C-alpha cells in the first residue's frame, strides 16, 4: 500500500516510515504542510498520515483544502494534540481517523489497514461471510456451519465490525471507539470480556477458532484454512 | 494631578459638558426673557404716551388752541421730574408751547434725538420716543418720553442676567465636577484595584457599595471574573504540583529499570522482558499525564459551549451492558434499572466517561460476590442517577476527599489505579452542574448524581 506521511519531526518520520516499510508498505515523507498538500493532491496514495501541527500549513488546513478539492484519499491524523475537542475538530474537518502520539505501532498499522480497506462508496452488502460463519445484516441473524447462533445486539455489532475487517487486525481502542463509542481508556477489561463471550458463542463448539488474538495488537477474524 | 492631566480627566470633561449644555439653555431662556421684558416696557411707554395724547386732543376739541397751549405749558413745567417732552407747533411751524424746540411734522410713533429746552439753555441731546399728531386745522402736537429710563431698565435686566448666567455656569461646572468626581472616584478605585491585581496580588477584589447600580454590577462582574481566573490559576498550579508529585515516582522506577537492563550479562530474553515492562511503565505514565491534563481541560470549561441533548437512559443502558459481563467475570453482579427517555444538556463523551469511572470504581473496590446497582430515575424535580454497591464502603471522613486528585484510600494503595478516576468524575459533574454526593449505602458506597433540570447548564 502506498502511504504519504506528512510529519515535520525527523525522528518520528523515520520511526513511522521504517515501521510501515517493514510491514510491507511504500512510504513517502513530506516535511512540511505545503509539500504534504502538494503530494496528497496528486491522489496517488492509498492513505495519508497527517500531523496536526506542521510548518507552513497546519493539518486542518491541509485536509480542508484536500476535501474541498474533491480528494477523497483516507486521512489518518497522527498527533500529540489530545485535547478533548481536537479529535472532534480533526474528524469534522474531514479526517477519517485520529490517533494520538505516543501510540503503539500495532495500533497504527491496524488503523492504516482499516482505512485502506474502507471502500470509497460502501456497497450495501447484506450477507457477510468468514469461513463457515454467515451474518445476515438485514435479518440480524448469525449462523455457523448452518447452525443458528443467538447474539445480543451489542455482540452482533462487535462481530459485524470484526467481520467487516476480516483478515485485518482490529485493536482494543478501535473496538472501544466503534462499538461502545468510548473515547477514553477504561481501566477494566471490557473488550477482553466481551470478546471472550463472543468466542464462547461463535467459536467454542465449532473446533476451528475464527476469532484470533494478535498478541500486543488486538483481534482478527479470519478463516485459518 | 497636574493641570494638563486634570484637563484630560473624564471628570473635567464631563463637568465641562454639563456646564456647556446648562449655559446654552440658560442663554436661550435669557434671550427670550430679555426680549419679552423690553418689549413689555416699550409697549407700556407707548401706551402711556397714547393715553396722554388722547386726553390732550380732547382738551383741544373742547377748548381750542388756547386751552391746549395752557395745558401743554402746564404739563411741560412739571415734566422735568418724569422726563416727558411736549411740543405744540402752529400750522406755520412755529414753537407755541412745550419744553422742546421745533420738530419735523409727522403723524404716529417715532424716535428722535432732541435737545430739550430747559431754563432757556440748550441741554445735551437725548433719545426720545415721540408720538405726533397733526390736528385738523394744521396745528401739530407731539408728546415724548425720554428713552434713558427704558435703556437703563434694559441694562439692569441685562446685567442681572449676565451675573445670573455666570453664576449658574460656575455652579454647573462645580456641580458637574462634584458629581463626576463622586462617580469617577469609584472608577478610579476600580483602576487602583486592577493595578494591584496586575502587579500580582490576585486575592484583591473590587469594593462593591451595595447600591446595585451599574458600577456595582461592573464591580461584581469583575470580581466574578477574577474569581474564575484565580480558580483557573490555582487549578493550573494544582496540575503542575500533581505532575511533579505523582509522575516522579513512576519515572524514577522506569529509570531504574532501564539502568538495570543496561547492566552487562543480561540475556536477550531478559532484555525483552525488561523493555516490555518499561513500555508498560511508560504507558502508565502517559495515561496519568493524559488524565491530569484532561481534568484540567474539563475544568477550563472549553466544552460547555458545545453541549447538546444527551439521552441519559441510553448512556446508563450502554454502560450497564458494557460492564455487566466484566462484573460477572469477577464474581460480582451488576444490575440496572433505568427510566426511559431521560435527557439532559451535556457532552456525551464526558458523561459516558464519568459514569464509566464511577462504575469501574465500584467494580475495582468491591470483593467477589458484591452487587452493584445502577439506577436512573426521573426524580421529583430532576433526573437522579445512583450507583450503589454493597462492598466495603468509604469511611465517612474520607467521603469528601475521594474526588481529590491522586487521592486513594489507605486500603486501596495496592490496587491498580491512578487516583484520578473520581477527580475526573468531579470535574465532569461540575461543568454539567450535577450535584455529586457519596453516601453510606449501609453497607457499601452510594454515588448519587443529582442532574440539573433539562437545559439548565451552560446557559
């Protein structure tokens, strides 16, 4: 995947681009806002990673300009600005995701992958499949190997999110934000507990585990075969 | 205060303005009065001349020229004291009687400078108002009044008015100054207090007289602003102290760990384990740091402006659903009874975190087997939220302290937690004007949230 990283701090830029390269991505780095805007406007990248505070032009101005010009490349804000209004401001300006420095690298990789897979226009798929697991989104039913599984609404939402990102890692924070709308770090094991319940229903009686734990990163649903 | 400075003060300018307006209005009044008075005096004089003329004309009609001549001479001899002038001329234009030389013959009212005949000598010329009448057989009769008295009366009136005007303008300036000084003295007091505050004494407050006028309101508002600034500064101070105090310990621990791993002879597995621990330590430090800043930001109220309607019922249900399995895994029970359709104005993210922190606090401090009860009711006046448990509870003298930053009960020192969870709760409650109370649940702890009436906060 081709990623544009707009970051003025050379240490962070080197760290992020090395990490992304090692995960198999091609990274282009812009050192200030103007170069960043120029490169992003070319629309040749799959994802743009954007700092908020940049020399010459700040991140919010860049994204507003891009969106106004009709550039739809997914943008992830990567920033030290963690004020309670900053995230909302970044997303309202047209950002697709917001990650606060410092971050775990696994979190960045997972979010970048999730952004890239986000199709420009969401196709109205009503049945999602992973291996022998099937989710019917209109009827709100789940079956595995033809057997009906009863899920509570929140469990359904959790499974749907995993399945929509099938084959990719989703992190604990991504789940907290998207399933519970929690924009803070709870001190308890909410995600772990709910995933374990979901596993009890979806995986336990079927031999093959679809929901896998990715150590130090998060969870991933995939067909191991 | 030097003179040029004095001329620049608002007190002087205001006084001058008062005086100008007052002087102008007095002047207009004076012009009108002067005109009325002089006009009245003049008309009176003309009226009295007219009356005399009528009576002399009557003499002539009944007695002819001789009677008239006698009458004119008689009146002329008495006229010295009243400054009256008489003249009777024959049709040939010769002086027949009276205390004047000849005059041009004309009918009606006119003014003329004349030299009166007195004791046969020529007197200095004086301005006289005349009325002349040409009698039917060509005789000419004129009666006049010296204008000197009228002019003197005019001067008198004028002088009186000038003095009165001067006095009133002086009074206006003086009164204006007194008034302005009284008023501006209070503003000056505000200025002096402000300067003291600027120099660093934030404890100073502006004196309020209790008169409930604009200046009192200004003073009150300034004082409230100062209170706010002071509490913000104290809060900043508090944050710095907290950071210095509570981040130093974990940072020191991290440093020790890094130093230890640097010692020679460690195996790769040891390195990795120690680095993992160091990362975990760093994450804890960052979390504490973030929480501290977040509380400070919440206390700065930057979010109040963005308050929207938040459904408390949904919020309670979401939290209950999210945490019930967590409780169950710890051998506890979380039950909820939530009234439907309860809304307040607020920030959904912050309210969620507030409630989550209270519930997590209960989950963390209650032993296995405890029951945690979440309730949301509509209350008699406003919504009431309660999170209660039957765990160990909080000693009475500690209840108020649990909302302090980094405060932890003695027995909780060993459980994980930053001691910031409930401070954040207090901060969120404060900006939402939620009445927060900790009570004894007999047994256990009971957190009560008395929500404001819909729409109350932030307005």
